[in-house]
């Protein structure tokens, strides 16, 4: 059976109070939060619904990017073979929509709460508008 390793607290670690809570020294009100506090706040796990939403919007952004690359490849093949291919609106619109969706997805991945939800909605709107404007008209 493997042995568990018990680590001793660091010599500069704060002492635990009677209820097991960490006792903090008084700090000034205008002192900036420590780097550890900022990292702990940023390391909060996302809620399960948030993970699902981020996964969906990330998949939509990635799919739109693959579609944009595909349109550019088809345009290159058509240019090489002198066949009619996608027009300039498609060649410009798809990459622009893909870049906007990827930027919005980056915001959705790095933020929590309302900004993340808004960025996710923006991703969905970019994908839906690109498909509607370039494929259904």
C-alpha cells in the first residue's frame, strides 16, 4: 500500500485560529489584493452550465473557422483550374466572421458571468448571420 506524504506548513504560513480559520493581520483599506487572492479568484471552476455553453460556442466558432478555411481552399482550387468559384463577398465575409467569432469566444473563455454570456451570444450571432447571409441567400 502506498504511503501518504504529509507536508508540514511553511515557516511563514499564517497560524490557524481555534475554529481552523486563518487569522489575518489588519491591512490598510486601500491596499491592493495580493497576487494569491487574484489567482484564487481566477482559478474558480466554471459552473457545469457555463462549461456546456462555452463548449457549444467554442465548437461553433471552430466550425465557422474550418468553413472559412474550406471556402478559401475551394477558391484557390477554382483559381488554379479556371473554374467559377466563390465570389469576393464570400472570400472576405467568411474569414471576417470567423475572426470575430474566435475573438468573442476568447472573451467567453477568459471571463465569467455576464461578459462571458454576452460573448457567447455574440459567437452564436456571428455564426448564424454568416450562415444566413452566405449560404441561404
